[in-house]
C-alpha cells in the first residue's frame, strides 16, 4: 500500500529536467503534456530532456521544436522576442509561430533533415500594443537522438538590434562627414582658384605699373609672386593640410633646376609642415636661391648648394643648414637687401626660430633652428 502511494506521489512530482526556468518552467510543469503527441514527461527521451535543461537554464532566447509535429518549447528569454506570455507552448510550430512560420519553415524543415542554418533580419515585435522593428539572428540546429535520428530542432536567437542601429548611425555619420568634406573641398577649391586669380591679377598689375622702373627690381618682385603662387599650388595638392619639408625645398628650388646637372644636394628626414611654416620656408628658400644665382654658388657653372636638416633630440625642433660651395668668393654686402632681411628677421619671427647668416669666403652658410609646432 505504501509502495503504491509512493509511486503515485513520484508520478505527481515534476521531473527534474523541468526544474527552475522562471515563468516558462512553471508553465511546462503545469502543462497537460498527455494531450500532446509527446505524452507524459516521464517518458520523454534523454535528448529532449537535455535540451530542456539547457533551454530553461539559459538567458539566451531559445526555442525547441520536437517530434514529427514539431511541438514547441521556449524559455523566459524568448518571451522578449515573442512579445507574449506562454502562448504557443506545447503547440505545433506551424500554429505557435503562425505569423512568421513561412519565414522559418524551410530552415526548420532543413534542420529536421540534419542541415544546420541561420537567418538574420528584422522582425516586428509587439509590446504594450505597439510594434517595434528589432533585428535578430536565428540559428537552427538539428538535435539527434540515440541512433542518429533527428528528434527535433533547437533554435537560438541573438538580438542584433543594437549592432544594426549603431551600424546605421555610423553609416549616417560617415555620409554626413563625407558631405561636409565635399562641401569644404569645394570651398577650398574655390578659395584656391580665387587666390591664384588674385596673384595673377597682382602680377599683371605689377608688370604694367612697374614697366618704367628698374627691370631687375620688377623681375625680383614678379619672381617672389611666382614663388608664393608655387608654394600655394603645393599646399593645394593636400587641401592645405600641410606638406613635406622636402617638397617645400624642391618646389622653391625648381626654377634653378638644370637638366642633366645636379646643382643641389637635398637631404633630411621626413617632416610634415603646417601651411604657415611651409609658406614661410618656401619664400625663405626662394630668397636664398635668388641670392645664390646673383652672387653665390649658382652664379657660375661649378657651384653647388647643399641643403640638409635634422630633428633635434627633443623631437620638436629642426636644425636646417644651407651651404654654398664652388661659387665666387663671398663678400659681406655693405647693406642687406629685402631678401636677406626676410631670411634673417622675417623667418625668425614667422617660424619662432633663430636664423644665422655666415658670409664665409668660400660660400654663404645659412643655419636656422625652428620649432615644428
């Protein structure tokens, strides 16, 4: 008699594989499984029991469809996706997922034939009477029983809404920045065009206005305008984001380049200059080269110019050296013209540096030290 009572009590107790699980665990323990194709839980196969233990313990949205009728199970986490309570529990998948079954049918049927797959996309989730478009990835995996036969399909869901929304926001920001950059580039192109036109106008006015005065002075003025315009062209190539030290030197010395002959030796580490320093240095090199062409190493056929620079130990300071060799003997001028004053004083102020000119008999040497920022 006692044995019979104990057996009845044991049969009334929920099986351990349905323990816990929150709301859906309670729903599974109280559900009338005898009215479903699965029958009483005590008779369920081990594979189904194992899947349910995993499902009820997981915080990841999960579904399980078991048997030929694809009887539905799901956990509490799945309720966030379904937007419902325990509806659909114990029902065939076609009925439990009537609203979206056609989207998943092929993949579920494929999993029942041993083919795992995944599907990502938006799904309208109804909460508090309103529909929200969320984005999920559903992974469908076949669950084999002993002997290899597929007993059911385990579906694990990942909420991709945050990632998708963030990706879209990033794409919008990138597009906004692209349009801003396009607008800025258009404005910069227009500004560069106007500056070049202005310099050309000034050049034309200078040629007309200075027609009757000293030819050398007029040519020097026009050459400075051309040097300024040339450095503007160099900066325009990089949208006025600055340019290389070597590029400034080579651009400034280009008018004195001789085909087939190397009159300049240019050497130094890669340094990026901001527009202000690039323009100032470009004009400084122009004046040095002009002076060398009139009185120094470039005034004959044998002279050479060495331009070298190095970064000092602090990593923020540059020491530059312009050295002329092979020209006529150098004589200190009785007075300094505009070019030398620009080099000695203008560059010092503009670049916050120190400039030193040495009128050595065997060649002019110009050294200056400046900060990079």
